[in-house]
């Protein structure tokens, strides 16, 4: 599928179909990703070394058309305790490039970043994900993981390639960081669609839009959550990615309607990122902004500050293809609070 442009070389090794696999059994391939960071004054906290996610990327070709993919992630929480998560586990049937179907736990194709850069920090140019795409348990505003069924494909034409994705999955849980892995909280299913085009005349350009529809369950034990919340997420992106240049821009609007009170709330998230490769060096810049709607009964209680913008200026150095060294400076501007400066140094690698 077009639009998948992580840093070279490709970090997602595709399973290689083999007729021998059908007689001798599937062949399991495991790749690893991790990072070690040094953070300075991030979130106004003391300087610290930190272990990043230790990510095992597992693939297996079951036949020429069937494959399995999983990510098993080992990470340390804010309490320094080890947590093990199965971030992705999906069975995929892909007989042709124009059509595939997958079932399991996947990354929601809400836009470009979430379906391109996964849990290993080595995938991405920057040390961290955009604020709008933070994982659910890290304070993200979007449902970046989903459990269910997805159909997708790419149709190639002379003038452009057309990409589509349609997902029917479990909806949100009662709080933003609850992913409904086993039991949906209500009978209705969330639906997510993504459409994108890539003109053949401009290599590296991709333009896409997406929509997510869901009903967030009520939480009667919490004041203000007596009714369901109707959720609509609309987004769009424009990216230009070649081996020497990268320009990414995305925006997402999360609309909530409280079915009990009739209140309506709009939350915005956006980022714009650019980088240029100069041999093993890649300087980059990113602007992030998240504006959480005040009074939103689902998002508001979990975000402080609710409005935040950040400028990130960084430099990535790849001494070899499998190692990325990054240094970046941040200027964070929470609305209603003083600006603060921070920095992060990261060694990210795959093995």
C-alpha cells in the first residue's frame, strides 16, 4: 500500500510467502526495537535517563495470501513498574493489492502517522509522537488502537493511486485510555473510514481524509456521565515524503454530543513536521497543538493543561542503518501557564 514511508531501510519486514511453509509449518520472524533516552526538564520534571518501549515485532507467512503480524511491547510506567502489552495482533488475508481483510487488534487508520509509525521510536524521525497521536495510556485524545475487522486496499491508475480503508471495531471504553480488547461496552460498533490519493506525477505526495463514528458508553458512577456520548472524529492529512525530504501535516477534530444533557464539544489536534536528509544527518522541526474542549465530559477530566502548543527543533544522526541518534529542543506553551523549555536525547535502534 502506498503512503508507507518510514525512515529507510523499511522497518517492517514483510513475511515472505513460501510453498515450503505449507508443508513444514509457518516460519516466525522476530524484529526488535527499543530506545534509551535522556530527558531534561520534560513536563517540568527532574532530569532523567529512561528506558523506552522494548518492542518485539513478529511476522509469519501462513501461505501466499495469509499472514500474521503482532507487536508485543515491554515498557515501564510512571511508577517504574514493568507492563507488558500486546499492541497489535492481526490475521490478514491479502490476495491482491486492491483488497485485503484483517482481523484482530490493530492501529486505527485515523490519518497518516498512526498507520505508518508504530511502537518502535526508530521508525520515526523524531524522538516522540505528535501530541495528537499519543497512545491512550499516555494522554492521547484519539482512539489509536482498535479491535475488530478491517478491509483495505490500493487501486493503481495511470494518473493516481487510490487508497481506502473501512473498519468495524469495538468502540471506546468509559475513559479515554480504555481499549475494549475483550468486551465492548455497548452493542453498537465504531466505524472508521479512510480515503487517500497519491498522484503519480508528484512522487511522494499523498492526500487523505478519515472519519470515525462511535457511541461512547455512559458511566453512571461518574457525575456528568449519565448518558452516552456520540463521537465523530474527522481528519485530514497532506504528506510529501521522499528519501531526502519529509513534510507531514495532519489535523483532527473530535466532536462529542452528550446524549443526556445535549451539550456539544469540539476538541482539535494538529501537527506539522518537516525534515531534510543531508547524508547521515537529518535536521527537523515540528509544531504541535492540542485544544481540548472545556467541559467535555469524556476528555476534559483527563487533560491538564487543556490547551497546549509545542515547538520542537531537532537533529537526527544515523551512524549506521539500524541506529538513530536524536537530539531535540522543545518550547512548550500551555495556555494560562508559563512557557517552559525542555530537551530530549535519544538512541533508538532495531535489531
